[in-house]
């Protein structure tokens, strides 16, 4: 390997099936990386065989890629999208770029005839901010190519695709696939979609990421402005887009102004009208609405792997640990159809680290948070050589009662060791320490302690 950090992450566990699934995912994901093509460092993030990467898939695969040591690949690919934003394409980039550093011919003919899904710009913006939180690479908040993409997205892109001046994007034009207002592509040319829940959710996440980037750059007025815009979309979505009768968020708003929604009763349908992305982008305002939406997701019968690959990450975030683990086992099963689709392997790596171990880094404060989310099938799990900032860490969880954190390489970090529940004290290296508490996205209370961990230092935190 040309890069020493690639393929260093490893796993041990009491559950051999989990280890086998992780090892399969790691090998499968690394089979998709390329070093020597004109586009530079890249990995497959599209239909296998296209020799290309698309905006949606890269956004979803990036965290798993980082964990595999591919942060330089992520940065190159994300920058390719950023540098190709263009006024002649209504501030779209190239949806899919191939190994020759060209827009993939299957998706692009010219600037008036090309495939584009409108959530993509916001998805990339959100992804870039997440990569900054994982890596601490200041290019994500200072590089002029990235900054131009962010600014063009939240200003010119929005203005260009907001045909009724309500601040939101809508479909326009005669080419049915130039500006699809959703990632749900099966409806193109069938029903006329004006807007979609995944687009609003991505728009919300994009504004929020831009707000945080501007705050880091000291532009507090711009940060406040875009935080307010993000909150406007979130409030609108959780009121106007919530369907109380079907206990789910509406999927689409059609050209005639009517909403289209699916419920548990539609579970036998194809998944062309089902999306987990509102929950992926954290737009749900209450635990109750999130749980109702998840109930629809869990009852659906006909999932494709692209949609299913988002499930473990979403389910872990909202406390559905058993269901999340079951989907990891399903996605990694040797008999799973299309498990070789690149999103699957990368998302499995991501979900085990960020979901099962709850690893959540913040490079702005040099904080690494953890929370164990093991199920009865897993007595313990240990993941070694996790790249965070410029560090490598190791984390071992025993049931949901004990976590060991080792800072193997790098500068001093703050470990935020959290556990589910209202716990007054935790044992830190066998010494009782008072906890702090916080309510998280899933609506539950978590108790935590914060520890400074120097290089080559290890600490153990236990539930008393």
C-alpha cells in the first residue's frame, strides 16, 4: 500500500459473525480504491463497473472511508465536486465523475442535458463539515474551492432552483432528470414531483453545516442567519410535512400541490416512495415523530440495498440497537443480493464504529464522544486503530457497562464517555466520579464524564 494508514482498523468481538461481517466489509470496500487514474485518489461510489463516483454515494460512504484510512481519497473526490459547480448548469456540479476526471457519459451530455438530484449540493456541504469534524483538516473550512462551493450552494443554487421564492428548491424545466427534487429516482417521468422530504432534510443539514463553518471562520452574522434558515426548514417540515393520519413524514409534494405519503399499510410496495433520509439528516423535531417514521421503515418489505444501507446508522442514532444490528447482519450476509454495492460495505464499517460504539468526534474541541450500544448477542467488542484527527485510538466495550479508551498515537484529546440512563456516578479507573447529563437526539437521557487522555494513555470507565 502507498498509504500507511490504509487498512489499519481492525475488530475483535465475542460475536464471530460480527467479526466476519466487518472483515468482509473492509475487504470489499478496499477492493474499490484506486490510486493512479487521471482523477487522482478515488474509490467506487456508484454502480460497480462504471468506474465512477457520484455525489450521493460519496456523501454516504465518506465516514466509512475515513475509518479505513481513506481521508485523502475523500478530500480529493469532494473537491472534484466542489470545483465543478457552474453557473451554466444552474449551480449544479457533475453528479458523477469517472476515473478519467470527466463527467460520467451515462449521466452527462451537455449543460442542458444531464442527470442531477437536487439534494446533492447540500449533502456534499454537510459531508465536508463532517469530514472536518473527523479529520481537523482546515482545508474544509478555509480552502477557496470549498468555500466557493458552499457559498454558491446556499445562495446562488437556492435562488436558481427556488421558482416560487419561498426559500426552498423545486423542480423546473423540460428535462425530467435535470434537477430531480429527490434521491428517489424511480418516480422520474411517472409522477410530477415538485419537492421531496429528503431534499428538504438535506437542505436543512446543508444550512446547518454552513452555519457552523461560518462560525468557525468568525463570521457570526452569517452563522446566525443560516442557523435561522435551517430552523425555519426544520419547523416547516415538522408541521406542514408531517402526516398525522399515516404517522409518517410525507415523501413528496406533487405539482398539483397534493402531498404523497406512505405508511405501514403500504409495506408491500416497492421502496420507490420510502426514504430514511429525514432521520439520517436529523430533522425530526420529536422522539415521537422519529419513532413513528422508524416504525414505517422497519415494516417495509421490499428494500433495495441502497436504501437499506442507511438503516443501521439511522437506527443506532434513535436507540433501535437490536434492529440496527440485525440489519448489519443482513447487509453482510453471504447470501445478500447486491451486497457488493459500494455503499453497503462502507456503511457497515461506519455503523459499527459510530453506531455500536457511538464514536462521535469534534475536531473543533478535540473531543471524542463514545456510548456503547451493544445487544445481548454481543458481550464485548474492541475496535483498534480508529483514525480521529491526527490520532489513532482503540475502544473496547463490554456489554453496555464498561468502555476502555486508549489514545495510541497523537495529541491529547478529551474523551467524553457516555452511558444511557440517569447515573449519578461512574467509575473512572476504579474511582467514583460525578457525572453530567444530557438529552440526545433519541430523546433519552445520557450520563457522561470527560477525561483528558494523553498519547499512549488508557482509561476505563464503568457503570457503578
